[in-house]
C-alpha cells in the first residue's frame, strides 16, 4: 500500500470520512484541505444507480460550467470549406480534414483536448475511432461536438464546457474547477453539473439514481456529499 504524504495526512484530519456533507460544506473543506504548492483541480465523482452495459441506461452529455474549468482547452475541428473558415474565426486551435487524420495516425499526435466535427466529416473521423475512442476524444452528437454550428461548439468549449459520461463501474468523473476559484464558484459549477446529470436520468433507471458523490482536489482527500440532499 502506498504511503500517504504528510500534507495528505494533515488534510485528512479536516474531513470526517463517515459523514455525508452538504455540497457547500464539502467544497469548502476541499478548498481548505488542498495543501499542494500548485493550483489543484477539483473533481466530482458521482456513482449512479444505472447499468452502463445497457444502452437504455447510458448517461452522457455536456454542460457549460458558469465559471469554467480553469483550463483553456485546445480544440481541433474537422471541417471543410466555409465551416473550416467559421471554425478558424471562432478560435479553433487546429482545423483540417484528411491532413489532420494523417497527422494523428502517422505521428501519434494528440496535442488537443476536444475534437469537434461537422456531420459530413464523420466518415473521416470514424477512421480514428480506435485511437480517439479510448481517450474520450471521439466527437458525439449528445455532447454537442458533432454539429454544423462549429462556432457555437467552440465558444462553449472555450467558455468551460465539460463532458460527462459513465465509466464501466457506473461512475462519472468530472472537473468542476480549481481550488483558486474558492467555495462559491465551485458550488455554482457543481450545482450546474448536478442539474445536468439529474436531467439526463434515463427512464429505464430504477431505484436511487444518485448513489454516492465525492469531491476531491488533485492531492487532497475525498469528501462525501449527501446524494439525497443534492437530489432534492
């Protein structure tokens, strides 16, 4: 078992592992417990009462956080003609078509955070499914990254849009900001995220939808949030 560092052990004393906190108190503790010398990222880990093996119980989407994520994302856009010009004007970091396909395949190049594609380019992008898919970079209509409105997609991503999706253990892992944001901004970002996830509840989901919620900074301890209070 890995030995915990001094800062982590000190931070852990602030948190009652057996308590379910309100979101505001939990995020306040997360900020207080962040002891690293860099601006730690704050993440939420949400376990849902669904089964990701069934197509009708998938939970996936995107939401623009009110205060962004604290990170400027590099956006790659697959588009041609006027749509390529629109993407460039909207601030896309990389724009192209088959040339980008060749660069990714030939150079194992992944110097970007989000991929957007116009629907007519999905035949090209589909050939990258095996490399983009495992990295969570494959464009998807549900997350708004397959669209002809490339300018809107880029604006939202640059403004702090985050994607959420279930992993194989039915948990969603999402960034909600930076420790430097402070409690109030983190609470507002968290509320926007949870509102989107609750709205995305599949009709096939039975029983308690929000099973557990934990927030933590990069180097800090997890703080449990009462899922019943969040669902109210």
